[in-house]
């Protein structure tokens, strides 16, 4: 049952987004993975379909995907006040933090140790992105056709890397394929 029927308060929403949208290292994909666990598994505010809808829509629109995702979650949980609360809680603290980090980086950017740390962080970010992709896709892969899911994922990589099609075009194409492809429906 969605949280909007459970009377989740805006302070509760703010607490989750301040903690997890601002203090989860690894970017938006890592944050989405942590929020999945917190919002679905621990609190039961949303189900997998609602969460995945917010995640997918946030990837389809231009702009900052993580903030769009947080706003979508806030909307699903508590409509307008939840969306506004999630937006402010997820953006203001991290914006101030990144400002501070950017200022500090400008002093150390040519240091070889800092450069090595950046290389390690990039490798970690790739691993976190792959894990988050699995967290979001897992319920659909396990319920649906694994072959169809693998073909769509593989085809998407080929179109994106090999043919350099824009991500939005591939997302829309895969949505259409998902509609017409044979397989189990959620």
C-alpha cells in the first residue's frame, strides 16, 4: 500500500532525503539504490512498480535526474508537500557541500595523490552504477523473460555505444519494445 495512505509526515520525508540523498557517496545511482532499500524494504512507502516508475521517468526527462527522481518519490508518498520537501531536502545540503568540495579541489587539482584518488573514485562509480542498475531491473528480470531483458539491455548498449544514438531515443524505443514484446506482464 502506498505511503500516501499511511500518513507519512513531511519531517519523515525530509529526514530520509537529507540523510540518503546528501550523504550517500557514489552519485545518483548509489542514492537510488539506498533509497530503494529504505523506502520499499524498510518502510513500505512504495512498491517496486511505483519506485521504478519514478526512476524511469527521471531518466527520461532532461535535467538533474536525481532531483527529479526524489521529487517523483516525494509526490508518490505525499503529493505536493512531499515533492517539495524531497526536492529541498535532497538538493540544498548537497549543493552547499559540493560548493565547498569544488573550492577545495581547486587548490589540490594538480596533486598526483588527488589525481590517483579521482581515478579510484571513477572506477568505484562505475561499479556502483552497475549495482544500482541491477537493483532497479531485478524485480522485472526475475518476474519477466530473462532473454527479453538481456536482449533489450544488450541492444541498448549497442545502440548507445556503437551507433551513438541519444539515450532518450533508446529509452523510448525500449519502452515500445517492452509493450510489444511477448512475456509476462506485471
